[in-house]
């Protein structure tokens, strides 16, 4: 191979390398902004968590971006992950006053409370938002609705694994990363009417159509 050909091959490979690094940086930035979580393996079995947002220590205990809190008519409260772990079936809907989703991360804001909080008033079906929720969403969720309601509360999780590629063997390197992406759903149903919002792990809130 002559010198000119070698130099051209080097230049071409360097261009590919630069573009690949740029694409990688942009992809990671976009994934972080969406709320995708990366878990890398460690020797002690405790995964190292990479995230763009300011995660609170509680996240490492529960691995939940948002946790719910039920508040009853008598002002007593039940946390999803309190002294005991609770699930949907533990909620007494006959006594439920409010249900809240509270973030396990904080954002930069002038408000004293830095976490994101979504509150649903179960009796009238209205929602309140702190540090989140676009105005077009808020405007559609402030009209009271009378009548008995059934609570809608659940989550969905996408989980996948990535593997690196060894340039020497061209084989998959299975010491890759675990990736999770969770969404949280909150709402109510009354007869033929149903209202459900989706809370994304980056704090975005949308109404489910």
C-alpha cells in the first residue's frame, strides 16, 4: 500500500472516529434528557447508576423515579415504600382524599421544594402540579367532576441490555450496561369518563388519549 493510500485511509478512519464520538455524545445526551437510566456492573454487586438529573439518595434504595403517597380523609398517609412496601391493592379508595407522585430527583428552581410533585384530588378528580406539567395539560385537568371514582395507578418499565463490541475478536462483550425507562400513570374512572396522565422519568407530563 503506497503512502498516499495509507494517509487517506488514516484520514478517513479519523473522520469516522470523530463522527462516532459526536454521535455517541448526542445519543447519550438525548437519552439522559428523556429519563433513561444506565446501570453498569460492579464488583460488589451494587450497580453504578448514571443519570443526568440530580437523583436523591432514595432513588438508590427504590430505583423509582417517582413514588406515590396516599393521603386519607383523616390525614393519615401511606407511602409506596415506607416502613413496608405497599402496592395498589393496599390503598383504601373509600377513604382516599389525595394521591401524589413525588420525584426522587430535584430540579433547579426558585421554589423551596425542588422535587416534582403531581397531586390528584380523588374526590373531584382535579390535578395539581409543582415544578412540572405544561400549561396546556394543567388547563385540561382543573375542572371538578362529581360522582364516585375508581383509582387508576400503575407503572410501565422498559428494560434492555447493551453489550460492547471487542475490536480484536469482533465478538460481543457481555460486560455491557442495563438500561431502564419507566413511566408512571395516574388517573380515575367514573362511568364512561376516564382521565389518565402519564408521568415520564424526566418529569414530563402528558394526558393519555
